[in-house]
């Protein structure tokens, strides 16, 4: 069994969580809340206000593969998670986490969030994939707004 840490729209109560309930995307079992052991910037970016975790530890200012488009948008990296709802004595677990890699440096200038909720007080309305321009040109524009190496 693989453990996956979700921090954005796949979390319980968020707009894309329903994707994890689809048996065609694999088996899902919620094991609790947690935080990354290392602190990573969590930013909201692009014209669609998508949450991204950046693999820049310590740089803070304050079918999952299909949704996350691994490995083109995100890279799965094993990450230590501190479980906050653990009944076991070992609260740290290693989970796969999806990071936006090869990101533009300006993303580090955005406000960092300690957690994500699409209805949060950040005032940035999340735009679901069904409401986006997903043509090749539209996807390229999204990529160019967050990635430094778009071919």
C-alpha cells in the first residue's frame, strides 16, 4: 500500500476529493491529518488559483497521477509526514507528496499558506478543471505561468 499526502483540492471537503472516491482510481483509506516534517512553501498560483507545494524546504514566508499530471506538472517525492491524529506511538509516516518542480522563482514571492481550503480567507477562488481552457494552448498558458521550463 502506498501512502499519499494531499494538501490541496484532493483533501477531504475540497473540490477534487471525489476523485479519490472513484474505485477506478485505486483504493483510498483516510488515515488522518498531518503536516510535512520539513516546511515547504504552499502557494496559490495561475489564473485558476491552483494550490502548489514547492520543493524549497525552509523557504517560507509566514487516479491521483492523472489529476496531478505526474510527471509533467508535478513530481512525486517521498516526504516525512507528522500525523496529528495518530493512535499509534509512531506518528511519523513516509508518504508520496506531489510537488510542483521546475517552478518559476516568482512563485516564492507569493504568500505562503500553512494549509489550503478553497473557501479560505485568501480570497482566491479555485477554478475547477471542468471550467478551464484545457486546449493545448490553454494548458501551455497555465504551464508558462508556473513552470520555468515549458517546451
